[in-house]
């Protein structure tokens, strides 16, 4: 099955682009917007709408495969690629990447995705991570359509992975509505929650960490009150380096504070993402490792999650090799091609480090659905409900895609076990909508 053409359309994401540097510097709220001037290059405002580009591959049998190019909420921060705006990049995609894809055979996801990953612009620069991310989604979808398989099955086949017919825990994020949205996540029985967006010392963490400690106490009580005895979620909170800021990167004080957080969260396990931001990768590796080792020595079981400066596949390998964190967030748009996310999960698991298929609230439904297939095939510890910060929409997209895929895979596995073969189906059966699954059991 060949690609006969390619088109692209501008789109919106499930959230916004936020200038992290300006927010950390104290940008104030003005309703849903922020006040003050942006500080990160490329931003016109501290908060502006998130944009995406849908890449559509036209296949020779008339099918259309697509993926969405999208970048993270905090673009341009922590060593990431700059702001991704549709009008700036659609011409580049159509003029430079379309000729590289049209005419290509959709027989191998890895081969074609890697060729785009390693392509260079006429200037010699790599393509923006958002472009590589979206194009690789379209390629994976295209190979799945060409082979009449789910994207999960394509990954299992090409990476020689075992099929596990169990869901992957879903991590919901609340955004700034960390109370009402935490209730939503609990009612929906999310496996991991709430993220909480603790990105300011004075207003969210507290100068001595008191605001976050109060929130964890509240969160524990809400899980107990709204849940049941069988519901034991993991509490995962992203602090955007604010603990390091509040405690001036003093490891001894941070360990003591983590101990307080652990007691507040009991009996629920607690993960803290991005406890400090050293400002560069080398410093981040060193400081996270020091904190992790100090926590273990003190008997504090709070897990440390790496995020900032752990952006690319190569970065993740370094953090895993250094055993600098208990878990690495594999932030899908930051890694470029989705094949890099697949390989990052497999690498982290190989060396006993927790893998979190993350991403951004600022993605689209296409990125969320593709990530489900990556997670079902590679088996990370958790995956993010995305896009958006409203809990309901992102959780629905990811949860439903996961459940329908698992049910379809169970159905196909049952047919295979019974010896059924659907390679030949008569025309009357083809008229039934169920036929569009085009199930082929080998």
C-alpha cells in the first residue's frame, strides 16, 4: 500500500501555550489569561491558544491516515523546541516533507518513521519535534490501515513484544482547578492523579511548602471519602521545580519535607515530579540523583519523577543510566517521532526505571489515541489522559480508546484460538458495518 498524496490542515489543541519563564517570575492572573509581558522568545502573550497541524496521508485504496503535529504547553522551556504555530510550519511540511512521503510503501512503520526522523531541512537543521511527532502518528496509522491491524498490533509485530490484554493505569491532570477536578478524577476512579500544576512558590507550594502539604492532606481525605476500599490510586504531583526554589536546593530540608508529604498521603503512594530545576541537564541529573539517594537513605518512599531536561530519547537514556529518578516522564511531543517514545519505554523498563508515557494537555485527540496504542504495546507504569485540563474529555478519549482496543484484541485472540479465519468474506457480509474492522487473524 503506497502513499499517493499528503495534505495538511491547521488545528487547535486541547489547551494553551504558556510562557513558563514568565509564570515562574510571577505573572499574575487576569481571569483565565495572565498579566505581564512574555519572557520566552516567540510568545506574544504569557498565555496564547495552542495550535496544531493535522497531517493526512492519502493511501492508494482511498483510505486516509492522519496524525497531529503538536507541541507541549511550556514550549521553549527546559531545553525544548520553540513555539509551534500552524501558519509558520504548514508551508514547510507541504514543500519539504510531502515529496519525501508521496510514493512511499507503507510496509514498515519503523523504517519510514526513522527516515523522517533523520531527515534534515535544506538548511541542515532537523525538523521541529512537533512535526516529527505528528508525521510519525500518520505513518503508524497508515501502516495499520494498510495491514488491516490496530496500531497496537503493528507495534507488537515490529518490536516483537508480547500481547498483554490488560489496561495501563491512566494519569489525570487537574490544571489549576486542583480541587474540583481532583473530585472528578476520583469519581471516575483514575488510577493516578492529580498532577495539580504546582508551578508557583508563593501561591501554590507555599514559602515553606505549607500550601502543598495542606493540599495533599485534603486530597487524601477526598480519595477516602469519595472512593471505596478497593480504590487505591497513586498520588502524582508535578511541582515544576518549586520545592527546590523554596528550600534553596538544600537536600536535607527537601528530604524532611518529602517525609512530611509521605505521611500526609498515607496510605496512598506518592510521586513528586520535577522537584527542582537546575537550569541544565548536567545539573538536573546530579541533583535529582542526590535527592533520590538521600530519600532512600532516610527511608522516605516518595518516588522522584524526572521531567525538565529529560526531553529526548537520548536524555531519557542518560537519566535511566544514571538512575537519577524512580520514574521518567516520556513527554511524547518532545521526543519527536512516536517510535522514540516506544524505544524510551522499553529502555526504561529494561533497566528497572518507571516509565510514564506522558505528553501534554496541549496535544490533540489524535495524539492521545496514538499514545494509547503505544502504551498497550510497551506496557509503561502509567500514561497521561490527554488532551486538556478538564479531566473529563482527556480521560474519556484515552479510557475509551484503550477499552475498545482491548476488547477488539480479545475478540481477535478468541477467533485465532478457535481456528477461525476471516481472510475471505462474502459480499453480503461486507455490507455489515462490522466488516469495516476488516479483521485478519493469522
